[in-house]
């Protein structure tokens, strides 16, 4: 079965439009210990953090969390202080990157 070239072009344009409309956003959040261990699951990229990452994304109107991991302060351009004199009593803490997709 052969498809007319115009139909094939239309299908390809539709596929490109759908792919372009998929939005991805990376959220950098402070990884604070709450005693439940969720922070460690997120920071280590363990499977147990998947539900927390998904809930975080859904709370911001995204459909899914495609990844989550600990972020080194050097990866964030000057907005996160390193441990040292400028940090408070509790230290500067870790940060987690959660990648959300629509």
C-alpha cells in the first residue's frame, strides 16, 4: 500500500509538532533531611525517590519525572554557597535536580 506524498508529509509534520510541544524542565531544590530518608533517595538517585520526584513534578503541572539526582554546587552557577564560613549552623546542604516533563 502506498501513501500519497502529501499525507506522508502531514504525518511527519504532526509528529514533529507533538515532539516539539513536549516540555522538559529541571528544578533545583534544596535537599533537606526530614528524617524520612526521601532526601537520600532523591540525592542518590535510588528507586525509592521515584515517587517523591513524580509527586514534585505533578505538583507543578508536569506529567512525569524523567530523572532525579544530587547536584554538585559547582554545577550551579554561583547561586549555591559551598560549605564554609558563609554557611549557617546546619551547613549549606545538598541540592537535588529533578527533571520533569509534560
